[in-house]
């Protein structure tokens, strides 16, 4: 992680040098076409390297968390608490005192694990084994006051509590441990435990889209995400491209995403967002298709509260599954995409 941090620092320096280089080129009042092309190329490489590095850091952090159980046991933990304060297990908060209490309860029920307050594949595996035996499904996470916690703590019994048993049976018939497609769209029994927040410009999704996204996140062991963009107007698309994408990610990204003609128009109408939007809408009408699924209300940009690679891989798994509700994903870093861009087979708002 220290080496990755040094590389991240160097990338920041490269960005600073690139800014100085642009200032030098502008000293004569302009940047010619060849100079601009080279600057765009350098900027694109820096952004790509930064995105790749960020993914590597995320992966390293995730691996460190998964291997934590093999480390030295922590100082003696307070075990007098009678309930957990936050989620324990896959994708959970995993406070040490909470983890220790769950381990103690699992061990009391005959599960073979070390009580050390550290989460890892061993403890998560025993949580899954407990859930599978109790309910017929398993997601590897125990939430405060949830069905798994009640059964583990003795407050409710999977065999004696009719409502819990019925709920578990219904979930099991529709989904597996990782969820499944049942009737309409991919679903997961823990979708209700996931919360979504929205960026300032993102229109709130409809209930069907929210349920699908929450199910995907639940299958990844995650408890939340931020949706940064959903449906867009052509004015939105033009504004984002002109004021964010071109100056922030470079001309090559605009060209790669939308084509040379859009890049040319973006420069031509510089400062006049509405004129750019009008041109773009007419361009799409003439060619008979939209430039982005955001314009047809079938896409969302999302930042999961967890390992982005795990989320992106789960979405990619669902793309070829008939009836999953997922059409496509452009992963963060792919095509210089700054976030995970997910497309559904239906409208995501309204």
C-alpha cells in the first residue's frame, strides 16, 4: 500500500506538470492542433493510470480485510454486550466487539471457529453455514435486529417462529445464496437492507430500478451506494460534456464516447450549452439513435459503498442472464468511464 501511495503522489505531480505545460503552450496565446492532440493524449494516459491505480488500491484493501482473520488476535475485547451495534460478516461494518459476540454465539451453537473479534473467510463461512441450516439461504451477513441475529441470539427460532420460517421459505424459493431471477428481474433476500443516496443532479429511480440495484448490491455483500446520474436531457448531456468531461477527462474521452463530430461541436459551441444541446439532439434524430442510454432513461451511474470490482463483476454476470433486467455495464476505467455505468432493460426513473 505504501508503494501505491507513492505512485499516487507521482500521478499528482504529473498532473501539476501537465498544467504547467499547458500554460507554456498558451504563452503565445494559442495551442495549435498538434500540441492539443499531444496534450490530450498525455492527459488521457494520466487519467487511465490514476483509475487503474485506484482499482488496485481498492483490491488491496479488500484483500487485507479478507485476510485479517489470519493475523494476530487483538487485545482482549469487551464481551459483555448482549446485542450487536452494526452489521457483521460479508460487507458489514465488522466492529471488533460485534464480531466477537457473533463468534461466541456461533461457537455456542457448535460452529468451529476462533473467537478473536476478527472478520475473515472462516467467520463468514460459519455465518453462511448457520444461515443455510436455519433458513435455506445464506448471504454471510448478520444485521442488528434482523432474522439471522434473532435466530442466532435465541430471540427467535427458525423452527418455531412461523413468520420467520415463512419469510425464509419465500426467499429461498425465489433466490439462492447469491439471489436469482424470479418472475421479473434479479432479486436478493437482503435487498431491503441496502440504502441508496443520490447525487445533486440525479433524478430518483423508480421502485423497480431501486429494487434491482439494491439486490445487486446485496448480492455483493454491500449495504449502500450513491447514484450520481440517471435520466438526462440533451441540455444535461451537453453541459456535462462541455463543462466536465472535456476539461476533466480530455478530448480523447469525448471522441471515444460520442465520436469526432460531437467533440468538434463541443469546441465549436464552447460556452453556449443550449446551442450544443440543440445540435446534439438534431444529430441523434438524424442518425436514429441516442448517444447515451441516459438520454433514453435506461442508465445510471453508481458508486458502490464497497469494492467496485466486486460490484462490476456481479453486474457483468447478470448481463447474459435472461430476465435479469441488466443490459450492459461499462466499468469504471473502461473507456475512461469515471464511475460504473449500468444499463437496465427498462426505464430507471418515472
